[in-house]
């Protein structure tokens, strides 16, 4: 595949203020995400062909137990989506209908989802991510958490929503208060339209 590219943020640096500051986004996007892109490309340069798409590269790097490539490619994947999983004026319980019904069927009402998602982020020891994901075999939605760069792809699942609980994502704005950051993410930042878009895409893929 072509080399990894750092995408622009889909909004201005101060767009998510006060829930996520411009300073956090500058460091997180320009320094941390950029480092994953640079280091992922360095790892790819030394290899033959790891896949045609980023999804394939992530899964193949895991299968090959190439930790350097996996960590950087998976973090690139995670962050590419993370910027789109947030928007100004987002969050709360106004979910597109089909997605809301599916969450209700597989997980529970919005309060149950919110509680489980936040709990997964809180109980992820150290760095990592919490997720709303779809199991590719059963089609069921579930809440999960992963350590460091790991993501649902190599677990046979499709990520619909993820929250970065590495300290670099919240320490400037919330210091050590990870619960407050997770609450702000769910209540004020989630871009539910993007989550619904990924859900629709996963449905089409499952039906194909
Ligand atoms: Fe991050």
C-alpha cells in the first residue's frame, strides 16, 4: 500500500473547546499521531508487501508478530478514526435511529451503553482504548477495551466508536481525571453520524 499519511483534522484546533483544548489537539495530532505515521512508514520501508489497505497492514503486521509495525499502523488507524469520532456540539443521546435500536437490542438503553463504555475506559489499566465494536461473525455489538495500540480489527471485530485513554489525550485538560474526560467525550464530543456511517458500512459488508 502507499505510505501512511497524516490526515488533517476535520475541524479547527479550537473547535472542541472546552471539552478538548486546542493545545491538546495540537500535541495529539501534530506530534503523537505524526510520530505513528513517521515510525510506521519507517517500518514499512523495510518490508515487502504488508497489504493493499491500512486495515490489511494492521492485521498482517499482527499476524507476522511485527510489533513495531503493528503498534504504529494500529495507532495510525485508531487516530485517523478518533478525529472523526468527535465533533463540535456532539455527544449525548441523539443517535440515528437504526444505530440506537441496535445498541438497545445488543447492549441496552443509552444509559446502560454510556455506563459500560465509560467503565471500559476507566478500567483499561494504563494506556489503551475503549470501544463500541461489532463482532464480524455474530453481528452483535459489544463494548470492549484494548491495551496500548491494540484495536478490534485483529480480534475479528469492526470498531464503530473508540475513545483514546492514553494520558496524551486528556492530561492537559483533565490532568489525572480520566472519568471526567470520558464523560465529556460521551456527553459532548461523540460524532454519532460518523458512528452510524461505520455501522451502515459494516452492515453492507456483512450482507455482501
Ligand atoms: Fe492518542
